């Protein structure tokens, strides 16, 4: 596996692959890889001849006071896992490489970023849109693979691709879960043993609402109430939001339409750890 740390080397490598007629897939990550990331790399392989994984803990998507400094990092382990999963190249630039002195540009996606994560993490999606744009320009992919776990992020990237005319196909990969339902996340390492057990309540809450929706419940407030009632089983959980929204516009009508695709979203804090998760469900046709 190629190990690349500069934008110039990355662009040269990508250009060589393109000149040889090879399709490139990129898997953007912030490292501390787990099975969820590895599943993205394997899926990327099904869409392209060349898989480039990027590893960059992007400071601009963390608000002041968030976990940028303590975000888990282990480059050597990531390098090994990435190669084992079949990535052809790992692009792991430094902060100075991505944001050199004098850097002043920011990419902002409006609309879809206004609620949920955008509301609770001001500036987060500007940081994401900016770095994803830079990673696309560095890796020149035909396909980009993102995980459903960050559902709102996938909508932001979809909008970015459309608005900036990137000639890139977006592939959204299913969330990989622990056997007890907890969505895999690099941040799960922050959880104490007790919090790790309590954290399963997010998935149980999502499932409760998803089952109501699948059984024909179309009232948004009822779906949210179904999640909240399960989440109350863990009183120490601090809820940022539990919401049901149109899966693509994130609008929140009082009543969903038959056949409408709905996303159930939860963000909550357990001690020092902020967790997010979601489920998509289609309201049955009448
Ligand atoms: O989902 C992530 O890990 C990050 O937000 C991303 C897309 C790699 C941008 O830093």
C-alpha cells in the first residue's frame, strides 16, 4: 500500500491511475479505524479498481471545547488495518499540509446544515464541507464512500457534489453495529464499561420508533415519543435531539405521507461522550 502525506504526491498518484484508465474510490476517515471503516474500504473495492483511504483528524470541524485534542489516534495500527482491508493508498497529511499558513477559504453548504448536528455543533459542517472538498481535489475520485451513521453528513456531501459539479458518485454504506446494536464509532473508546452498556439505548430507541413506523404510524410526534420513552430508561443520558424527518430534506411534517422515506435521528451525551445514530424507514403505502 502506498503511504502518501502531501497533496502534490496524492494528486500525482491519482492522475497516474486515471491516465491508466482506472476508476478511483475514496474513503474519507479520521482514523482510529474500526470494522465500520473497514467495511467502507471493502465496499469501495466493489466500485473501483483503486481504493484510496484518507486519514485526517480535521481541526476545522471541531467546535472549541469539543474533543479534537483527545480524539483517538494510532497511525501505525491504522496503516496496517487499511492495508489488510485492501486499500491501495493511504493519504495521511498533516494539519500544516491541509491548512498551510495563510489559508483562508471555507466551503459552506446552506439549508440542510441548519438543524440537528448543524445546530448543536456550530461550524461543524463548514469544516466537513471544506475538508471533503480538499480531499476530493487531492484524490480525484470517481466514487466516494461515506457511512450512513453520519446520515446528515451524507446529505451535505450529496449537496456539495451537486452544487460544485464534482463528477463523483456518492455511495452510502450501511452502519456497522456491535452485536448489541451500538453503532461502531471511534469515539466509543471514551465510554466507561457502564456507559458502554447504557449506550445501547440509542439503537433500542431507534428500533422502537422504526417498528412503529413500519406498522403504519405516520404521526411524527408519536415516532419521537416512541424514541424518548426508551431513552428515558437511562436517566443520565443527556439528549441533544431525538427527531423524525424526511430522509432527504430533513423537513419535519406533523404527518408523514404513505411511502415517504423517514430518517430517525438521535444525538445524546453519556458522560464525556457524544453519540449519534440513525435509522431509515419507509412509511408503508396505504
Ligand atoms: O466522517 C468523518 O470521519 C469525517 O467527518 C470526514 C468525512 C472524514 C471529514 O473529516
